C-alpha cells in the first residue's frame, strides 16, 4: 500500500517538478540575457559618446547623451503613470461588476427559495423557515473556499448521520 501511495505521489508531483524546472531555467536564461543587454547598452553608450566626442567635442557629447537618457526616463515615467491610472480604473470598476453580479445571483437564489419558504410556512415550520433564511444569508457572505469547506463538513456529518456511525463493511465502531 505504501508503494502505491509513493508511486501516486511521484506521478502527481512530476508535472509540478517539470514546471518548476522550466521556470528556474527560464529565470536563469532571462537573467543572463538581461545582464548581456546591460553590458551591450554600456558599450553602445560608450561608442556613441566616442563618436559624438570626435565630431562635436566632449562637452557636447556628454550633454547629448544626458539629454537622450533624460528623454528615455521621462517617457518611462509617463508610461508608468498611464499604466497605474488604467490599473486603478480597472480596480474601481471591478467591485462594481462583482456587486452587480452578486445582486443578480442573490435575486435568482431568492426566487428559487420562495416556493420552499411558502411550503415551510404553510406547514407551520417557522423555526425551519427561519433557519433556512439565516443559512441563506450566511452562505451569501461566505467566500468560495469557505463554501467548499462547509460542503465537505456537511457531507461528512450527513454521511455519519445516515450510516449511524457504522463502518463501511457493516462493522460496529
């Protein structure tokens, strides 16, 4: 049995290990490429400076390169601000969309539960009706992973209630 679980674990984790290896390889190669680009940029700047220095003198060459880098820096800052502004707008619109979707789902759930509420009220089961209303409110406020946990717990409790605490093969506890 132990060998079975070890093999199952090995087979389940193999794709994850391969993905991590690819990510590490990509990160190393991108780091090396980035370092090479920085070195290339340094040599390109030096050669441009030498070219401009031969034509216009050292002061003009230094001012021209400083101006080029200043323009690059200004362009980068402007692009960064535009990206931040668009991201902020997207964040502001997202809760509105989630709220609208939640309201639609809530209305549908309420419409689906109305017949059951009427049946419970007609039968005089007011406590059960109140419990159903409270559980609906609680479920509406829960996050998806909390709902999954509650479903697992509910399934376990329901299974124990149905079987009466007996084991699978009919053996008593």
